[in-house]
C-alpha cells in the first residue's frame, strides 16, 4: 500500500492536535486557516482515514488521529531538534570540526590558529589527526577529515588545493658544536659534524621528505651522510633533545624545540624546500567556522614563514628561493 503525505501536512496536523484549534495552528504556522484546513484534508484523503473531528466550535482527535499523534510526536520532535542543531552547527554555535595536519605543523602553527579560532567560536570542538603528508591527504580523500594542512607533492583531481608557503629543510644541532659564525652550510659539507662526535639523523627512505631530499641531492651528485634513521619528526625531536644528535628537518618543525639549546643552520647548494598548503575535496563545502579555521591556518603559516625568513636575514642566512 502506497501512502503519500508531506512533512508540511504532518506539521499542520501536529499543531492542530497540540493547540486544539485550526485558527491558532494557522497563526503558529504563518498560514491562513483555509490553507491549514486544505492540508489536513489532503492528508486524510491520502491516508484514507479521518484524523480530526471538527465542528464550527471545536476540534478533537479521532482514534486514528490520537494513535498518529502519540506515536509520531517523539519522531517529529527529534526531527525538529536535528534540523535546529544542524543550523546551530553551521552558524558555529556548537559541533565539531575534524581536520588533518602534518605532525610538524601540529605543534608549530596549529596552536596559533586555534587560539584565534577559540575567540570567535568557543563552543566548537576541534579534532586533529596529525600524520605524514600522504596519510594526511588520504584522510581528506576518504572524507575522514573535512580539510587538511599538508605537503603538496601529491596531486589528485578530486582535491581543491591552496598553496601557501615553501618550507626549507635546515640542519638542527646542539649549540656550540660548530663555530658561532656558522650561518649556512652546503649539503656536501655535512660530513663535518661527524668530527664533533655528533651523528646525523634523517627520516627513513620511505618518507616523502627523505625521498625529496635524496632526489635533489642525487641530481647534483651529493650523498648525505645519514647515520640514524627515524620514522617521523617526533622521533627525531626526541633524539635532538638528548643533545647527542644533529638532524635535517623542515623549518616548520622547529617550533617544538626552540627552547632546547639547539641552533638551526640553513642548508644550501642546493636549497631544498617542500611546498605546504591547505586541501579539501572539491565536492566539500565549508561551514562558517570551518572556513574561518582554514583562513587562520593560512595566516599562521604565512606568519611563521615571514618570521623564519626574518630570523635568517638577521643572522646572515638566506631564505630559500621559491
């Protein structure tokens, strides 16, 4: 049996049943009494049963009407709540946003972006999934996260991509290992640090960052003297904190270790940098809060890049070319 009815008809019935008046229900629905009456008639005709007994002075539920009202009231309330909550979430009054980000950005630029975001949307919860670049991108492609801050080496036709900054690789090591005047170093001279009892740590060969570095160095006939290898940036930071290792890492990761008595040295000949930006699926629109967070992450990246370039200029280091 096919039964046709609309939510508008159902809402009209519930308002009449709740208020006991066609006229009052019409005012509540911002309709004329005749329009409300027409909706009830169309619904009764479609269902094949009378829902309301009405006279010129009163309206009462039939048994069928009472059954419908009592059974469907919780469902209608839940539907109204769902719509109301959806509107509130879209306006940024509550809800959650899931984003993915590079681990190096999670502790360098994301906190600054969230500080500004909290001031405008204090009731929105943020879920942060930090990982390596390819997995961060996959989180967006698989719709696990709304958008991401990641490296842009991997392109996909389903993605909207906004490039933001170039993030150079630098040498990080304990203060005092090299002369204080050492402001830059060629890649070919990295073997020098081994003479100071310091081993060079790099990311594993399977890492996209490591592959980018090795490919750029092979092109100019250089082989870096990697000693220890780690899976990800946090593991590299742990070795650096012990003060017995040097590491090649993206400049973006330095925010986690600026207070550890470490120094960073620009690596050149060649300058190698990774491109960082924001991505989302082309078929995914952003709510007002999500768009605001997107903009704050973009600004935080730009501020970080500008401040890093300024530090290198103050110390005689040269910023990488784009």
